[in-house]
C-alpha cells in the first residue's frame, strides 16, 4: 500500500506541475476547482460489525480504488480489510490502467472489538485520491472522522415495528434487526439547488420505490420531484407486484429557494421496506438536515407548489381565476357549475321553475318557456354573484347568512303560498295597474310573469347556498385575499350560469311537455303544488329537529298518495292511467305510514325511516356504532389541545366543519363517514368535529384560522400535529374516493 501511495504522490506532483506550465494568461482563464471535500462526499454508518461508507462523487470526477486506506489509533477497535466494489477500468495518462469509481458507491470495513466493552466513538483515518476529467488531480487526501458506534445490544424482534410477518423464511427464526439497522438514509448537497437522497440497504432486504418521499420543512424552500432510478420488479406478498430497490439507491431532488444565502435545510424523509424472509416494516419517517451552499437560482415560491404538498381543487381553481385568461376562467367555472347542476342543492330549482311555467296555463310555447327560464336563471345568477361578492368583501359566511332561521321560514312560507296557488285556492298575479304599466313598457310580453320568474330565481339563490363547493370557495378566496372582485365575481357568475343551464332546456321543453287544458292540467298543477310543499319542508329541515321533519315528510307523502287516488275505488271501465295512479298512490300511502312509524321511534332520515328501530337487544347500539364517533370541539384552544394529544399518542387527526343547515354535511354523515372502508382508513385517526351551526364569535375565529368559507370542509393533520396543507376536502365526496384521499393525506 505504501508503494502505491508513493506512486500516486509522484503522479499527483507531475500533474500539478503540468497544470502550472501554461502561460499566466491561460491560467487566469481556468476555472478554480472545488475543494476536494465538495467533490468527494461521504457518510459513515455503523452496521454493528462493520463500518459502511457511502460515497457520492461529483459529476466529472473519479476516485482511484487502490488509493484508499483506512486506519485508527483506537486500542478498542481492530479494522479488517476493506471490502471494495468492482469499479470500472480507467486508462490513466501516468499510471496506466486503473480501477476507478464514479457517482455513488459504498464500501464496507469489518471491525472487531479488542476490549470488553464497545466504545461510543472512535477516530477513523481515511486516505484517498481523485481527479477531474479536465485533467486536474487533487493531492492525496487524508481525513480524520469521528465515528459514532451503536451500543452493543442483543437483537430481538420488536413486533411494534412490524407491519406483518410472512412465512417461516429460510432462517427459521424471528431474529430480525430493527429498521434502523437495515435501511441507512443519507443526504448530500450537490449544489445550492440540488440534493442527493440515498439509501444503503443491507442484503436480504429491500425498499419500495413508491413509498420513498421527501418533504421540505422550511418556508424558504420547496422540493421538486424526487428523481429515482428504475428499480427491480418484485412480486410482494403484501402489495402485489412492486418496484423495489436492493443494496443501495440514490435519487436527486431539486430545491427551489426564495433566498440565495447558504442555509441548513430540514427534510422529512419517508420510506418503507421488507425482508426477503417475509417480514414487512411499518413506514419509517426520518428528519434529516443538509447544509446547502449559496444558490445560483432563486424562485418566487408563491407561484410554486411542492410535489409533496399537493394543491387542493379549490386552490387550483383559484389559480385559474388569477393567472389564466379571463375567458378561460369563465369557461372552466361554467363547466364547474354545470356539474353542480345535478347535485341535491340545485335540483330543487327544477320544480320551482316548472311550477312557474305550469302556472302560465296551456298556452306556453317553447320560446315562452325558454324566456321564463332565462329570466329565472338570470335572477338566480345575479343575486348569487352579488351575495358572494358582498360576503367576500365583508368577510361574511355566505352559507350562514343565507341560512338564518327567519330567512328559511320566510322562504318556506313563500313555497307554501305557491303550493296553495297550484291547488287552485286562489289566483296569484300582480295588481292589474302594475301589469298594465309593465305591458305598456314591454309591448305584448307578459312582463309581470317575467319579473316574477326573475324574483323567484333571485330567491332560489338561497337554495343553492345550502351547498359549498370547491368552485365557490375558489371564487370567494380570490375576492377575499386578492381583492379582485371583477375576476372573482365573473367566475362566480359563470358558475351560476352553468348551474342554471339545464333549466333553460327544462323551460324550452315545458312548452311541449305540458299537457293542454283539461283534467291533466289540474293534476299537473297539483303535482307541482306537492313539490312546492316538499321544498318548504326541505328548507325547514335545516332548522327543525329530525323527528319533526320526518313527521312533516310522512304527512306530505301520505296526503300525496291520497291525491293520486290511492284510497279511491276503481270501476271496470277505469283506464290504465287511473290504475297506475291508484297503484302509486297506495305505495305513497304505505311509505307515509312507514315514515310515521320511523318518526315515532325517533328516526330522522326519510331515506332510512326504520334505521332507528332496534331488532332484539343491542340493535340500537349496532346502528349507532356505524356512525363515526366525533369529538366535538368549539374553540381554537380545544382544537390545539386535541391535536397535541393525538400527536403524543402517535395518531393523526381529522377536523370536520359541520352545520345543521349544511346539506352536504348530512350527505357526508349518511353516505361517506358511515362506510367501513372510510372507518378503516381512519382507524388510527382522532376524528374531531366543529359544529358551526350558530356561526358565533368562537366559530368565526376557528373558521378564519384555516380560511374556511363554509362547511363541509375537512382538514387533516399528520401524526406530527402539523396540518396537511393541500389535502383539505370541500363539499361532498364519495366513500371510496374519500378513503383513498385519507390514505394520501396521511401517506400510509
């Protein structure tokens, strides 16, 4: 080894002399090489019986295999021969063919203890030499590193660290090391904007590629995508066919920075691996730091999103409003509104509009129906947009404002009045003096009815406000945070038009679908009258107890069955329509009786009227256990206390903003939270719920903390107690999609 180092030293001196030979002018143009420690980077791990050194050689540089030397002055440690990888043959100008290393590689140095106890640390001397492809060679380097040794322990299988245990394996025992003795993560700074993330994996174990992730924990930096090499396909007992890594792996991570100054960057590294013998470790999380030198490139982080912190749907829509063409934004929000047109909060507008057109009588042409529908839609869109702009400017809760009890009672009373008009109790029309004046202004158009349709559309904005959607939140966010009322208001107006677009088709079709005058017309008007009463009950359900609401539904359905002829007798010459009417009427009467029975037993869901009735002992307990058992919180202090307790217990947390008048909240309760797949995904999660029905001062403070404009909005927190930004859910989400979203949010 001494002879080889002597040759190496001679070669280095010759190369340095050659480097000094060019004229002074040429020297001035040469780029000063980086310090050797920045070119030849390494980290040292103690594997228990050997030292493992991971090297990362900068691009355009290489190291000589035969130049390595390792020694120690410690009397307690005896080093064995270093186990070096094969390397690649390099034709050296001075030394001939040499074995060299480039990029990432690792070597292993076995050691034995010469004393009775294992020291905590010792000094390791490393000798090495390397060159650059440009022809520059560094002088032989000698580094003295302090190596931290792991305490000597007897390895036992810790079942708390395992996700599963497969077959017997080749070893026939359960003597598996803990994950920290299997997977050795490390990070290197390549430059001010690039970090290398690597793993050393001991033989017999592997890492999953799709379980490796890195998150930057710093407000002045963002991480790009972690670029990992292609792994090995492996058929896994637990996850099926997966791409995995054996031995070692190294990936590159781009870093966007807001400041060029040198900094210490904190990284959260997550990974999961298994053993070939049938054992799988639980996902691991490591907090690591890396010292970044000065950055050449700085970025505006406000326009970037981290690959590890996804952007929520409402945030993406808000970016479209702010940064896209105003026409593109309008088109996107029109399509979003079109999707909302078929939700339970918008569908009730169909019978409202149909009732208006039915009240016109039998002389309704398609053009007349379309014109009435357009007037109705414009009333809804203009008022909804104006209310949204005012709410965003004043910091009001749009849903809470429109769902005040007195407003709901007033609007429900209007529906009841319209229903009795449909039943023929009285003729509703504007005073003749006003009608004559409007007629003289607008010619032959029946402007009284047109204005009535516009007013009903404006009032129907209250119906739409019962639901919150990402598009609505995006528009309100832009207006509230940026103050851009024009773009936000235009997006909200386009969304309103999208919600009302199907109503235009309904209006045009009514001119052909509505029957001519006669008994059928009376029956159609009566049907719309019952729809209006149903809408009144639906509105009041936001403020009335569930049992009372169910009783109202039972009464309405029962009377509707009687109206359809469920209790009338049929003669032998009765037509098919009379027979069908009687059949549907009997079904409605029967369902009304079931609803009465459910209401008497304390039920509150008309779609599940008998859910509260227990069969045998313990039945009610089983029904109750299907629902998530939320912990109710009221204030910010309550939330902080519960999240801290969850983090201390190693659990994640979910906060659900709920209100009694929130239709989508009830949908989440009845169709999403109740499912086994969602409850399984939340098995290790503390579920919290903030009831903001009253929208009092404490509710507003809690809503403002997260910038929430209304329920349902769901916020997730990791087991470290930190909010999972970008994973919030706004509006209703189906059970399967919600379960997958939970998994992504908690990175399970």
